[in-house]
C-alpha cells in the first residue's frame, strides 16, 4: 500500500471531510431527538416546528456521500488517485455539501431552492462521471469493487440528471436496490485487502462486487434495453423482480449467489483478521488491529442481517398495495407498523435492517480511522479515533435492545417497538430501570463514539465546517428561528452540564455516605471496645472487692 496523504486537499482528506459531514448530520439528528424525548423544555420550544423533517431532509441530501467515500478509500488504498478522480471527488463532494446546506436552510426560510438543487444535481453528476473515468486501482478485490462502485456512480449520475431535468425517478428507483450495496461491497473489499493484501486472478470468481455489477447491468438491460417491468419489493437488499420468467430465474439465482459469495468474503476477512491459537491448557484469540477487527464485526452484523432477511423472504403478494408512511427510524418509511415498500406489517428483521443499514458508513469510518492512524504522529489524537469502536458497540446494543423487546413481548398481539431518531428503542416506564439503563448506555456509546471518532479523524475540518455552516445558518435565519435555536442550545447545554453535575454530586454523595458508614462502623467498634473495657473494669473491681473481703475475714 502506498503512503496515505492525510492533508485536506488529498483524496483521503476529502473522504474524511465527507465522512464527518455524513456522520455529523446523523449525530445532530440523534442528539436533538434524544433531547426532545427527554426534556419537556426542549420539546415545548420545538413544538410545531419541522425540525425532524428538516434534519431528515439534510440526511437525504448527504446520502450520496458514502458511495463517494467508498470510492476514495478504495483509490487511496491501492495507489494515489489521479487528477480526474481527485477533481471529480472535490466537485461532487462540494455539491453534496451545498445540497445539504440548502436542505436545512430551505425549511428555515420557507423556500425550496428548486433551481439551485437542480444545478447542484448536474454538478454532482459531472463530478461523479469524472470519477468513473479515473485510474483503476491495483489488486483484484479492489479492481472489482471499484468497477461496481463506478457503475453505481454512473447510475446515480444518470438519476441526478434525470431529477434535474424533471424526467421522473422510476428508473432510478429500479436500480437503487442494487446500487445501494456498493458502499458495503467496497468496505468488504477494503477489509479483505487489509487482511490478506492484494489478491491474484484466481480470486476473481469469489468477488461479490463483480456479480453485483452483472446484476446491475441486467436490471438496466431489462428496464431500458427491453422495456421490461422491474419491481423493487424492498423486502431485503437487492430485492428486485422481473415480470419476464426467464430473466427472473436468472436474477433470483444471481442474487442467491451474491449472498453466498458475500458470506464467504466476510468469513475470509475474519480468518485474516482474527487468529486462534489452541493449546492443551487454553484457547486464545488474537484480534489483530482493533479498528480493523471492529469494522469486520460490524460488516458481519450487516451481511448476516441481509442474508437472514433474504432467506426468510417469501413470495410477494400481488394484491398488496403500497401505503403512505412517515420515516420514524433511520429513514425507513413506515406508518403504524406498515412498510411503504410492500404493505406488510413490519417484523423484527425489517427493524434490524433499518438499524444496521446506516452502519455501513460506520464500517468506512473505522477503515478510514485505521488508514489515518498509520500516518498519525500525534499520540494525543490517536485515542479519539477509537471512538468509532464505541459507536460500533452502540449499534450492537441497539440489536440487543430489539431482541430483548422481542423476547419480552413474545406472544403479545399488537406489541410494536417505538424508536427514536437514532434507531434505539424507547422503553416504557414500566419496563424497569434495567431497560432504561440499557437505552442510556446505547445512546452514550452512539453519540459520544461518533463525536470522538469524528474529532479523531481531524478536529480542524470538523470544527471549521461546523462553525461555518451554523454561523451561515444563524445569519440567514429569521430572528424568531435564531431565538429558538439559542434557547434550545442553551437548554441542551444546561441539561448536559446539569447531568454531569448530577453525576458528580451523586458520586460525592456516595463517597460521603461511604465515609459516614465507615465512621459509624469505627464508632460502633470504639463503643463496643469501651463497653467491653467497662465490663472488664467492673469485673476486676468486683474481684478485688471479693479478695479484700476474704482477707478481712
């Protein structure tokens, strides 16, 4: 692997800034959601204001970033990117930033910025096409992954131009089920390269990215070349269906083969990342690099969820109709427990998919942290990068909470989990302090882990970007919105500092109580010794009196 240039003007630096923007929007959405659900004052200040819809709009605007990040990390891992790739990444990344900013500013001002959004779509498409024609990376796994990522970039560029020209979005929805897998495929290819190094030609049949490229080409050929009908059922990843029986048979076998190869790829990553040593007295597991091992575990969780969802998916009922919905968890559109995609009541696997889907970006963040730590010279910055491991633990705790809910409500009709904006279950008061503690620990790992990890990737771009964007929003916002923002920020800061002070006060009270118990124990011991001494003194006096009387007789 070539030396990684971590400067902001490099391809890796652009990937880091995009990561911070993507994770920062999620961090802000989660923090505000938690504040609204836990604080009556914050809830009353934001009542009637579309804060959640605004942030979800921003999350949708920044959604092209993970694919750009995957492309950049694949390029950096193999060799320094060329001018086309670097320029395309800068252009498309700037378009994503401006689109996200307008997505927040629009609802604040009550404007839509339709023309500006269309222009930014075209600019992003131009930048992505420059990336498509950039230099291909070395190594079979990275070459195949980059091939699929470039095909996905080309598909999304066509979709962006179609959206800018108001040509409709049906075609883009048909291919998005396949394109959405490009981020995960790129992450697994990077982990494979980190674990085993560049692969040879013999590894070509075991590349899921190559099969995904074939599937994407098949969808495009059926949809555009033959004018066939493509249905996106959305029950699992890559769940597209063709009306033509011949192509549907090819598609179903190809998707099954993709999941088999994905399972093999993840197992291969684990074998290369973890080492097992067996002796007559013990069994030890060597983790290798902690960041890489954590990324492999999160990737296993995602792929495992997708495979189980694929295996358990039954045939789609043609009588089912789509329903309108709202997005309460991680962007999955559901309303009253009904999915917009296929009109069925949501099961635990649907909720698990909604929880693990955003974790694909977390896998890229762990990989970027590992790649950056190889060039990091400041020891003070290194611990922050391990914050992403806390976030990975938080994702695991979200799954544990969901399974705990399913176990506690097994056999109960109408029991549906309620999620906050982070995808964490909101337990009812009657569920007890244990479940409340689990939720608090989950939120702490998620929010603090993402914050520390983003700071570890680079505090300067994160602080500058946050101050610049919030300052611009503050200046451009109406006076009423500025006042509301100041009040909410003050309340959240007060709640945070109050919570810290409460923890410190609780610890101080616990220490004082422990000291009081120790003092009471010492006092009881002294009192017991005094009573014992008094009894001994009385016994001695009595014995002396008895002796005196005997002598007198």
